[in-house]
């Protein structure tokens, strides 16, 4: 059944007909959980697409076979619906971003194409719509991207990424893929690696914003206004900039601060910094300039800045290593 559904190629994943989607879901609903030790059914395209969409929310690489049962939303929901163990969902996510090399025939090409957010949004909504038509409700399959109404997918934190910097950061990875995955066309590899960077930045920004409860850590401004989150009111940026960070540092939410645009720029350009006790300091000359310039004082004075970072009790503090880097590399040369 799965091979027949996938026989038409990539289109069965990214542009399925209603009839294809219906048959894909019916095959999932008819599935029985296999006995222990028995081979699982092949993933059908709608399962592949939803597993890929889950990567916008969580990083599969944080979990191994012994911890898959703790993988966060929506892995457990997908595992129950697909009648698979959580390890299978995580493995499929790894196939789709290329960190695991034994995926299905079309999966890398599918993941590369779904780097187009509008395309991803369209196939996600059509997949959910068919599921609802067949009686799969939100309890079984939540709208985990939160766009089933009128909302749209927007990747967070993309302003911080520069195309040339992404290209430079991927040079060694492209060479490695060319050596080890010669069967994958270079254009698919490039699109897939760029999409992986952008999704990683999206998850980083989401984690930073959630950690700081969508408030500027410098002045306390909330990004939730009129009962709705206003995406451009706050930015989630790196303390140690993306271009200077390792792959691990780029996705570490302890390397991030949530800030309103004014205070984000002030921090990024070294006008202010954060000390080890989380108090704020000005670069030389800034306080004198504020005495002469009321607009500057209204932007960078205390208030609106607090004496220390505004963090909830539950918030994870920024890592001191990144704060030291900022003081030594950015603040001291302001």
C-alpha cells in the first residue's frame, strides 16, 4: 500500500490529490499495532509530512532510544495516532533532515521542497482537513502548528540570518555530503541544509521567547498586546552572534535574550551589556549623552531599562560564558 502511494513520487507528499490523502489516512486508521519484534508498516506520505512539520517545534537530536518516551509535543500524539513507538517518529525526523541516511526514496527531496514555508503550510492544512473529514479530531491529532484557523506559519528569528553567512557556514557540510551522499543531487542538499539552519533558528527563537515569557528582558515590554502576540514587537537574538557561534551554540536558548527592537540594537552594538549578576551597564559616554539628550534618556535610561534583567522565577538564566563573550568582544569595543 505504502509503495503504491509513493510510486507517483514527490507529488504524493507535497501535492497530494484528495483521493491520495484519503487513502493515506485510511491506511493509517486501518493499521494494527505490530507485535513486539515485528516489522512496522512503511510510513505513508501524510505521516512523513507531519513528522517533518513536527521539526518546527522540537529537536529530535536531543533524544535517544532510551529517552524517546520523553520527547515533547507532538511526538507522543503522532506515535499514538500512527500506532508506532516514539523512536520511529524521531527516526523519521532524522531521515528527513539527513542526519540518518536510510530514509525513504523521496524523503530528502520532500524535506528540501518543504523548506518553502508556504508549501509546507498548504500541505499541512490539507492533511489536517482530510484527517478531520475522516473523524480524526483534535484530541488524536492536535493542530500542533496552530494554523488551522486563519493563522500563518512564520519562522521566528530569521532577521538574524544572512544568506552569505549561512552559505559560508555550510561549505564544509556540503563537501561532506558530496563525499558521503553522492546519490543526492547537490541542489537538494543545498536546499535541505539551508532549511535545516532556518528551522533551527526558528526553534531557538521560540525557546528564547517562551523562556522569557514574551517580555523584553531589558525593559519588561510584553509582546502580547490586545490579547494577541505581536511578532515584531520582540526579537529573540543571540548573545554571542550566530555568525560567531558553533552549531551547538546557535541553538542553545541560554545564548539568547528577548528584547524590544530598541534594546536589541543597543545590546547588539555594545551600548549596554549584562554583568555576571545580571545587572546592566552602559558603555563609556552613554550616560553623559543621556544627560544631554532626552530622547536617548527615554530610550536607554533607567527606567525604561531595569537595573537587572527582567526574568521570571521559572526562566533559565543566560549562560555566563556567552555574557563574558559579549562583554569582551562587543561591549569593550563600543
